[in-house]
């Protein structure tokens, strides 16, 4: 029974809630607050929609910037790792070349005999 009463009160409050109430000229209003003309209301609503759109665009741009910064960091890390491996591999390449040249010379000398 308590659940029924609570759900009934919740549903009636939601149904009776009004965001905008139009008032005619010289009508007494039982609340305080701001009263807009329909034209001004449309203007404010459009500005609010534009603001939300700009917020979403800003969030998207920040995501893009974060992705680009991560890509740049990965790229610089990759370049630095290539430079380190290049310095180490140049000595290896030189050593392998000399070993190959010596082996080829030894084989050529023994074939001619």
C-alpha cells in the first residue's frame, strides 16, 4: 500500500510539473521569478542550445588533443628507440661486414689452390 501511495504521488508530481506557464496581460501570478515573452524565451533557449553544442565541441576537441599528444609521445619514444638501436646496430653491421669479407677472402684463397 505504501509503495502505491508513493508511486502515485511521484507520478502526479511529474505530470503536474510545468516548465513554462504562459500568462496573459494583467493576470496575477502566484509565484516569483522571471517572466519571458515567447520571443525572448526562444532567444534564450537557442543560446542555451548553442552553449551546449559548444561545450560538446570543446570536450571533443580536448579528446582530440589528448589523442594527438599521446600519438606525439609515442612517436618521439619510437624515434628515440630507433636512434639507440641505430647506434648499436651500426657497429654490428660493420662487424658482420668485416666477418663476411674475411670469410669470402679465405674461401677465395682456398678455391684457387
